């Protein structure tokens, strides 16, 4: 069994999708949910599906990275999925989980990545730049924001009538469809 920890700071729709997709899986278990935001939708998702939820502050993540890594190891976490996690992952964690941390980003990286490029900011920037297409990138996490090796990219059209909200919906649909499939592929290589 491959144990997954999902790190999320927002609504948690991707986390919910993963929990549902892998609910009957014999190879993947969503073991833990980690958030830095106890007011976010992800807390409700974790409670609704009775998942072990841990709330961690930015300070704790950075100051007690070793203890946090020990905790993840004790919980037998094999893969970390960042699904809208807004804190930077400390180098120690990246080193402790080489090629075992993946992130989903709502644009076609390297376009519209980097600091400040999250959530609706990404879709606003795509519209302002008059792009004809956008999409999602699933990639490994290294020490630089949004710069790890790309695992998968999927595109969608930006129509003339699109605004940041409609674009966000289109991109979310891609995320919900492809993130579980990408994880399935990664995991089947690991087994
Ligand atoms: C997603 O758009 C993901 O690409 C980005 O954060 C968002 C999380 O959305 N990294 P949700 O909380 O899963 O709805």
C-alpha cells in the first residue's frame, strides 16, 4: 500500500477528489491531511471523510522540520501531494522525500508560475496576457517554486468570453480529472 499525505491550504476540492477516487483502492491510501489554515475548506473535507488532519503553522514547519519529517516517516508516508498548499516546503523536507513530493499548478508552467502565482491570480494573469490556451502542470517539487521536473501537462482553450472565474472552473475540471490518474501512474511505477 502506498500511503499519501495531502497538503492543502484552500477549499480542498482536489483533496476530496483524491479521497473519493482512491476510497476503494487496494494500492493507495490517503493517510493524512496537512494544512496550515484551520479556517479552510480542507478542514471540513478531512472531517467529513474521517481523515487524520494535522494543522501546522509556517513557523512550526520551518523550525521543527526534523520532527515533522519524523512524524511523516512514523506515519509511513510514501508520497506527498501538494494540492493548493501555500507554504514553501523546507529544503529538509524536499531532501527527505526525493521525488516523493508532487505539486499541482493551475497553469502551463513555466508560464504563470513563481511567487504570488496561485489561485485566481494565475487565471487573471492568463486573461491579461491574452493567452489562447492554459491548463495544468503536475510536477515534482524541488527547492525552487514551481520549477521541479514536469510529470504531466494538460491544456484547455481560453475563449474570448472567459474571465478568471470561468477559467478557474475549466482548469479545476482538468485538475480533478488528471490528478488522480497521474498519481495512479506514479504509484504503479513505485510498486
Ligand atoms: C488548485 O487550483 C491547484 O492547482 C492549486 O491550488 C488549487 C487548489 O484548489 N495549486 P482546491 O483547494 O483543491 O480546490
